[in-house]
């Protein structure tokens, strides 16, 4: 199984935000964004901070692919 962040990238586009804007709004590191670009695992804390910043639920930003 792997994670996929396509929903997050689409949500950023819909909100007219860049990945840099997301980093500034959430305080997450550039290396974390890089991991997400590669569909690698990130901590639940990071995902929760993104959800709070974007006012969404976790299923709105990440999918589990089998």
C-alpha cells in the first residue's frame, strides 16, 4: 500500500495556493513537501496541520492506494 497526495495538490489549485503558500501557512518543512511530492509517508501531525490550515478533512488531502 502507498499514499497519494493528488487530492491535496488539486485542493491547493482550487484554493489558488502554491506549495510555498502551504508551507508558510502550516510551518511544515520543505523536506516534508518533497516527501509528499514523492508520495512518501509523512506524520499524522503534519496531515492534521494541513487539514486545519485548509479547513478540510484528512480524506480530502490523502488517499491510500493498494
